[in-house]
C-alpha cells in the first residue's frame, strides 16, 4: 500500500495517542470524521495498522528489573527454544537475529531474585542453548513502539 501524506499524519497522531478520536484527527487535518474513519479502516484492512494497544510503564506495575539477553542455540533447537521463551510471561519480546542461531529477548521482572530464578530455572533449563549473554538496563534514553514515519 502506498501511504499518502495524510495517511502518514494519521499514523503519527495515532502513534502519539491511540485514543485520539477520528473527529479530533479530522479537525487537525481539515477532514471529516467519516473520512478519517475510512482511512484508518483501510490502513487496518491493508495490514499497515496491525493492532491498537496500551503501553504500560513496567516500573509503575512493579517490574523493576529490565534485562536484555542474547541467546545462542543449536540450529535444530532454535524454534523450540524461541517458542518456549515466547510463552514465558516474563519475556516481553523475543526475536531471531542474524548470527549463529541467535535469539534476542527482553525480560521484565520484579527484582533480581526473580531474574536469577528465570535464568537458572527457566532459561538454562531449556535444551539446545549454547550461550547466554545478559545486559541489565540502567537507564532508558528512548523507547518507541512501532514505526516512526
């Protein structure tokens, strides 16, 4: 789908505030609420907008430790390990990366005791993992959800 400048502006507004009404977007862009609704529906239909969601501040809900992991796997176990990690509720995201069957994941836990439990009892327990490297987040300078146009 070829995005118009108006589509891009709509996406930018919804990225900043997913609850912004079609009427308010229309006022900003000098278009009708109906026109905005139709454009958003087209963006959804064409898969440009995958879903609407809420961004939760993990620290405000007790997830005080944010850690990133690089997990190398034996190639035959990559999908099995990735699916097991993706099903774990402390894993916020999990991606296959370039490299020798490498997964990159983001984990959010209450505290360092829970992080140690995850590493020792849930991560290392998975068959096929050959290397784990972890990084603890100290401070966030930028966090963005979705694509910026």
